[in-house]
C-alpha cells in the first residue's frame, strides 16, 4: 500500500512521455528535406529555383521547433520548482499564448490558455505553468486533448485541491479550408477536484473572462 501513490505517478508520467521520439537520426531514417522537395514538385514548383532551394532545410528546422514537445517532458520543464507553501487561495495564470498544430491537417491553431489551481501545501514557479502548456502544445494535437493533458500533468506534479484549464483558440483548418469561418473560436475546459462545482468553479470562470477578485 505504501507504494500506491508513486506507482500512480509513474503511470501518469509514462503516459505524458509516450509520444517522445528522437529526430536526431540520419537523413536516410528521417528524410524530411526529401519529402519537402517531393511536395514542392507535386504542387507544380521547381525546388531548385532560388526562392525554394533552402526551403526543405527551413521546413525541417521549423518542424523540429514546432514539435519539440515530443522531446521534452513535464519533469524537465518543472525542474524541481515545486515549493512548500500554506497559500490557500486560487492562483491563476491567464492569457498564456498557445501555438499548436492540428493533427488532422497539420495546420496551426492558436489562442490563449488560462490555468488556475488551489494549492494543497505546494505551489509551482509561475513561469513553469506556461512551459507545461508548451510541452503539450508543441505536438500534433487536438484542442480537447491538449486541455486535458495540461490539467492531468499539473495535477500530478502539484496534487492541488483543485485545478482548472481553459483554452480558447482559432483553427486555420476551419478558417483557410473546409467551412472557412474566419471569426469562430473553440473553447475547451478541463476541471479537476474542487473546481468541478460550486463557488470555486464560478470564481475561476469569472476570472478567466476578465473578472477581478475585488468584484
């Protein structure tokens, strides 16, 4: 029985890291630049013309940058910045910029994340919350899963009384193609613990939408 909590934590950590892979392989194993050249030819372009000669290398670097969440863990970005503290009120980091890639079309979606928690004897360095968001945003994603993964990761490392995550984003797969709705936004939420109901939930949603603790 004494090992139940560490084992549960290890299980969640294994899930968080399940998408991690290496891209530092040889061109034969990971020929991104060759794929880009073939794509350029497929759409009717000349990959040897001046403006496109370096495009395959640039795309490879961009893909590595935009998907580096596969090669980063929550524990790495938190880096031990968990501190014992008796603070018992809500802590909210609002308007965290989010940039991710839709896994269905590999087109960007972007917006803001809002993360709040009520501590249970431990707090996290404020800058670590946006870093945790980036770990999961910098992967091929759907917004619903991104929201849940951020919530689950912070619940594991903080074990708070409760936690809430809201993500608001615009999706280019809906704006540039398909239904072509330019002004639509998608809002997802993930609530845990004492955030699931009552005054805590109401306070969180009010603060996310621009309210004040003084109201």
